[in-house]
C-alpha cells in the first residue's frame, strides 16, 4: 500500500466522521418529547451517548473503500478480519448504548471477534491464543477510559499514531490502513467530544477504538521483522489504559466492592478530586500516553535500547500507588441514634414544636416529681390554661357580695 493511498484514506475518514458527527449533533439538539413511556432515556441523550457510531462509520467506510480499490492486496485477509471484528464489537456496543445490559455478556462476543481476526490473519495456535487474550484485555481496558470528556479520544489518538508509526516501519505496510483511518476519525470526533462534550463515544465507539488498537498491535507485532523488539515495544503502547484498569481493580478489591460495577474510582475521577479540570485531565493523560508511545516507537525503530521500555511501566506503577492515596469512595453516613433524637426533639403537634408553658407570676407550679393534674383545662391548641391569680377571698364571701 502506497503513501498516497494511506493519506487519501485518512482524509476520507476525517471528512466522513466530521460530517456524520455534525449531523448527529444537530439531531441531538432538536426539541423532542421529554421522556418516552417505560422510563427510557430521552432521544437526545441517546443520540449523544451513541455518538461513537460516527467514528465507526467514518473509519469503516474509509478503510472499506480502500480495500475495495485494492489498496491492501498483500494482506487483505488481515485487514478484513480487523474491520469485521471491530465492526462486531461496535454493533454490540451500539445495542448496549440503546438498551444497557450486563458487562459480562460482552466477553463472549469480544472473544469471538478476536478469534475471527486471528483466524483470518493466519496466526499459529500459540500466538493466536495469546493474541485473543491480549485483544480482549486491551479492548476492555480502553473502553474503561470513556468516563470523561475527550479522555478516551485523546489517549486513543496518541496510541493510534504510535501504531501507525510502527506499522510504517514494519514489514507489512497494509497494516497501516486501520491505524491511519483511526487517527483521522478520532481527530474529527474530538472536535465534538472535547469538554463540554456534545457527543460521547459510548460503548460502541469505545469498544471499536479499543478493539482496533489491540488487534492492530497484535498483527503488527506478528508481522514485525525478527530483529526488532516488537514483543516488548508494542504492549507498552497500552500503558495508560492498563494502569487505569489496575487502579480500578485494586481500589475495588480493597474496598470489597463489585469488580464489574463501575463507580467514580478511575484516574480522571481522582484527578478531579485534587482540583484538576476536565480538559486538564484529558491533556495530562494524553501526555502520559505520549511517553510510552514515543519510547516504544523509538525502540521499535531500533533508535533506543530495549532497556528503556522498563521506564514507562515503572513510572505508571508509581503513579498508580500515588493515585491510590486519593480517596475514591465516600464513607457511609451514620444515622443518629433513637435515644439521642428523643432527647433533643421536643414533642410536636402538627409538625411544630410545643413550647412548655411558663408558670404565671405568683402561681405555684406542680410539685417536684409530679406532673400537671389530668383534669387541667386546655385550650384548642392543646396548651394548659393558666388559672387566675388567687385574691385571698373565700367563695362564700364573693357570693355574699354578689347577693
């Protein structure tokens, strides 16, 4: 595949993705009914959540058109397997965007798509098993990064650029087709996914991006010349995604929480707790991803010694331990005890507290340890009436005066 074909495919993917994303954004901004019956999400929210389908269509159309024009005759089977497997997981993600289901149901479909890629690429059984495990792991690791505006798009863009450089340096130029179109598609979608995001990748775009990156890396490693350290260089490209997955699993294991239930314990959530903005988080993780990508590309090009590949994972491990010190889960609130609430709460009538009646000047209160007599007259509001002050005259004298 020549350079002009790669550039043309990338330009086509860029324009198609931008046009589709713009149309999806306009459709999402149109006024609709507030809520559909049955408790479903509004149509505008569903369109924003499924915005990653524009990346799938843009990249798939550009790469498919290049294949139809004969741009990858030498490795057409490998590229077709990549597109087919990525399309399968993208369709599964689109179904999840429209009607969510359990995350455990994705694993069989992702495994079947990875097996399809391996079979069409003609890998050996041992290499095929390792490639399938790697593809499923990295696909879910990248999909977990879609929890902040522009985060997965930025990290995926940087990683795809590194794969494009490694594929161009490798022995099979046809494998540059999917990374090139993916770089262009993610760049076009980033215009609408940057904070504040008008569209989101959703499960469809996130799984498509992760699967395309993982499968492309596995096939580029298989096609690399024997003298290059591809077996160590290409896995380093997924350092940020794997670090976020490790952080999440360790945090949930320590807190005795479910490993499959997503909560606010990712890297971006912890950075937000230390006052890092959403755009700053995307830029910071993009720079973090650029370090292992650049190192792996230089090692793959035989410009650096393979020992330098130990630096990015070691730094990521240190960063994970630092991020673990940032609290991710709020402690549960303790309810006040009943005895304390009874002591501090005054008796109420109709929701309002009843103040105790103060004794009138000169009137004697009830004896200590004894309450008011049961026959005491009360007002309509329930307050005890205050008796008139004693005058010192007897009832017989008052009657005599009246007569």
